[in-house]
C-alpha cells in the first residue's frame, strides 16, 4: 500500500472510531437524560403540596399549576383560604387536570363534615354533620346517602381525593384534636368500621378516592401533633388498629395517612424516637406486614410541629421515604414559598442518585401511586 492509500485508510479508520465513540457518548448521555427524566417523574408523583391563592390569576395557583405541568408534583391540596367561590374552585381544578391529563394529579382536601371542612355554606357548598353526629343520628345506610351527596358535589367540582374518613377510636374524651372536634364515629371499632365503610363506598360511587386516618390511631392521644412531639406509649391500645385491619380485609382502602405519633415499642431500633410517619416499624412492620396492606401510604402534613420541631426538612423527607411513605404531604403554610416542590424533589433526587436502595424505594412508591391513579 502506497503512502496516499495508507493516509486515506487511516483517515477513514480514525473517522469511524470517532463516530463510534461519538454515538456511544450520545447514547450514554441520552440514557442519562432519560434516566434523569424518569427519576424526576417518579419523585414528582410522590409530592403533594398546598398553595396560596383562590383563583386562576393568583401567583400561587400559577406556580403550583406549573409544577404539575413540569412533573414536579403529583398532587395538590386545598385549604380553606383557597376557596373564594365554587366557580373559582372548579376553574382551578380544571386547569390542574389539564396541566397533566396523562398522570392526572390528585386534587385533595379535608372534607370530613362538621368543623373539619374546606368547602362551607358561606360559598354555597352543602355542609354535613360531624362524624360523631352522623353516628348518633343516622344508621350506616343513611350515612352512605349523606356522604354520597357530599362526594357527588366534590366530584362536580373535579376533586378526586378526600382525605378521610377518620377511623380513630374515641378513647380519650378529652382528646384535643379528635374528640374535641367530634371527628370520631365512636369508641367501638366495629361501629367505626361500619361508618367508615359508608364514607368510602359513597366516595367510590362518586369517583373519588379516600384516605383512612390517622394511623396508628390518634383517638387515645393526650396532645396534638400540630403543636409538637406526641408520645402515645402509655395510652395507645392495639384495638385502634382494628378499623384498618377490617377495612384492608374488605378491600376498602385507597390510601392510609400516617400520623406523627411516637410509641416507644414501635420506634426504630436506634432509639431515635421516630414518629409513626417516619418509622419502618409502623409502616413496614405493622401496616404492611402485620395488616397486609400494600397500597399507597401518605404522610400527614410534614410541616406539623411534631416533625418541624425535631427534624430538618431533608431528614424528615428521607426518613419518611425509607420508612415506606409513598406521598409526602406539605401544606406549604409554615413558610410559604412557590419553589417548595423543587426543594423537596431535589432532596429526593440527590439521595436516590447516591443510594440504590433509596432509588428502589422511590420506584416502589411510584408503582403504587400509578396503580392507584389508574382508578382516576
């Protein structure tokens, strides 16, 4: 082979090697981008936030709608200050759904009845009695009719998740957060199960998901987790698990909400005094392994005093997910900021990229959430 032929051969050879390496590099970058996109989507589905504003022109509404569009969150929660009129609520919900009509966002609120409600008669919503009042005046069949009327009104406004029913047993009549607001159906677990079934069935009939709360049972507590650390070790009774056991066996559970309650027998072995919402012993040990629940677990508001007084945001998020929590609920009221969802997502993504076990937990939660969203 002469010199010119050799030079041409080398040009072609080197060029082909360059192209092969270039294609390999591009493929690797593409895979990394796809992986990052996939992780962002999975993490986003695990985040539910509250927002500021009460109409589609509000800056807070626009920020959270854009979070849905970008895949940074999988759900949004209403508080009473978000409701100026039923018309505005319906318009906001329509835009939330339009922002991602493939993975429809959970649009949630606490509409229990009685004093715990976000939609009131002041804006024209048909209010219903508290759980205690319903149990005292209606049988379970009548209660289902009452709840169906309410759930139908919620559905017409395009809500798809009601954070109830409360299945706490009314063990402590002086309880500051359950008994005080008549949120329990009673002390008997069978009675509570019966009325909770009416609540769940009525909502399912109207196309709305529900969340049993507050696991493992807030009815015996002596303090309020909104305010700070609550130890139920001396008061909690195993019977408080009965409504969960009954409803899980009956296939009546869409979600379970974890309370920020501490019990010394069910904290993790390292003695960190973890509340149930951050405890593997409660979520994986009792709820999943003992009671046989394999559905979505959602936290109570991660901005409640029981969490914020003892853990940083990053610590609480990582512990909750490691424990088995699938959806992290942040009301975004403690220190409102429109970029909160990204902050939460960045914490989850950074941990997942450095810890394969944590990534596996995220994948597990994502599968549970998507399976539930198929019902929508």
